């Protein structure tokens, strides 16, 4: 196939498709070299992998059932303190439940809310942002009005009120957090789409009569992927924090389900006598959010050639 056939030219002289980027092993190797030199990115990736492993392999990693109660070992301190035992390295709570096992099982709730909520927000927000930016007119005005209205509401207050009305559960938390977060994705994707819409290859595709959904999928959505991936990582870390806050208020999963927010709520009244009840789930929330944010920051720089070149 000749060069003219592989890169068709419109009679007006506009290139219908942008020149494909070279996908060489050298470029992929350069990305990996930059990754291994970025200590923050490595730390973030390790934290993300640990979170995933704990969530998937909780029954194998935890020494005890998270709801296994044994009053004979209640309020046992961590193993490094007097009275502690390595059988329960992070200590036990007032019902004798192993803190480490509950922290491991609590990662399931955090990962489910983080992934589920951000996927719902990204899907809904990207769809509305794309459609509004491409078709414009009344549809774009309606999308902008919805987004501006949602962003004008206090985020956590909106979430607390809605969950308080419909009732706390894992599914409800995922749906409400995802719905409350979609305006951020809609505004970001709409801005990206408006810029891409004016590119020559998009205008040329419109001129030759390409279908709108084909243009959105092949030319516009693909070019917003770096921004979308970066935003997904940051919002996932934020949703893990929000779920912990809702659990602390008793608006997340039921008390019988181990989650980091529930553990924080249970341990707040024992901070002076049994500090480990709230400290370790709090550390889990902090380290997880920090790790995902570090990975997201590296992705932001790596996927933006202007940032990477600095």
C-alpha cells in the first residue's frame, strides 16, 4: 500500500487521519525506565498491588474470620507491646476480633467503592461531556446546567443527605458517590472534546460524512484517554476517603461488615485506652489514598508530553 493510500487526503488538502505514532519497543522501554527511576510511582504501584491482593485474597491472607469473636482475647494490644501476642500482631478489639484480619477484609469495601464509584462517574460523565461538546446547542446547554448545578452543591453534604434518605448499603454508597462525582468528569471531558473537535482530522472526517459515533469513538474519545486515566486514579483515591468518612458516620456498610470507616467509628471512643483500634485502619486509609495519588501524579506527567519534557 502506498503512502497516499494509507493516509488518504481530502480534495481540500486536509489529511483525513493524523499520522500514526510510532510504536516502538524503544518508546515502551523508555517508559519503563522512567517508571523505575520514579520512586514515588513505584511506591504508589506497590500500595495499589497490596490493596488489590488483600481484596482478592482476603480469606487466604487473614488468619481469622473478621467477625470471629473471642472475649478471652479482647483488647489485646499489638504484639510489640506487653501483653500482646504474635497470633494477633495488630491487637484485638473489645469483642476479641483480630484487627489485622479486619483491616485486610476492609480493603474489599474500599476497593469496591473506589472502583465501582469511579467507573460509574467516569462512564456517565464522559458520555454527557462527549455528547454535549460534539452536538452543542440545547443538549450542551442542558449538560452544562446539570454539571454546574451539581458542582454548586456541597459534595459531602449531598452524599450524606441522599444516603440518609435511601439507607446505607454498599451498593447505595457506590451509586451515590458515582453520581455525585460525574460532573467532574463531564466538565473535564467536555473541555477536552471542544478542543479536539476543532482539529483538522476531525473536521475532515465530518466533511466526508463519517458517522458521529464513529468520529467520537475513533478520533475524539481515544485522544481524551490520558486525561481520563489520570482523573480516574485521583478520584478513586478520593472515593476511598469519602467511603471511610461515611463509615465513620455509620452511613456506609452495615456494622457487621468489616470496613475501615466502621473500624474508625468503633475505635474513636477508645483512643486513650486502646489506640490501636483506630490507628491501624486510619493508617490503611491514609497509605492507600497516598499511594494511589502518587501513582496518579506519575501517570499525569507520563501521559502529558509537555509535562514529561520539563
